[in-house]
């Protein structure tokens, strides 16, 4: 049995097959997901799992060099925005490399998810709790 924290086989497999510059999204329960993109649906009920819980586990497994978020999140959901920024700052400090933060309109964000290898749907019920993570290399 797998020893790490991430035990969801579909999500673990998707992250394991990602290469440099591939992207994966984590979404709230309401983000539309294109039929052309793999959907990893973790949502059980309102709030479970949360966006932040899911982000934390993915960040433990995936080395990233860039994130993309909707510019609307800063005003519409300042708590989640702050949590995202805190995690990015923490990663930069422990890994010693800069992580680029892109802010685009929510409409553009939805279009960008079509380029992701997968979208991970959470039970999050707060607005704009979505992120695209760009894979980096571990060397």
C-alpha cells in the first residue's frame, strides 16, 4: 500500500505522469469542466473536501513553477486568496525558487482549464476557489 498522504489512485497516477510545464487545475464545486479534460471528482458534499485541503495534498506531491488564479478571487474570496499566497510563499522559502503568479479574468481562467491534463473538483462552496498549477522539474 502507498505510504504517502495521497491515496486517491486516479489523482496519484495523474500527477505521476505529468511532465515539465504540464498543468492541472483544482476547482471549487461550481467550475464548468470541459468534456475534453479528465475530471477527477473528489466532491462528496458541501465543503468536503475543501479547496485548501486538496491544494495542500497536491502541493506535497507536485513540484510547481507557476500558478494561475482568477483576478476576481482577491476581492471576492480574500480568505482563500490569502491561503494560496501563504502556501506559495512557504514553497518559495523551503524550495529556494520563485513561483510565478498569474492573475487572469475568470472567463479566461475557464478557457485555460481546457489545456490542463485534469481538473480536480472539490466540494468547495466559495467563489473563485480555483487554481491552475504548472509542473516544474525536481532537479
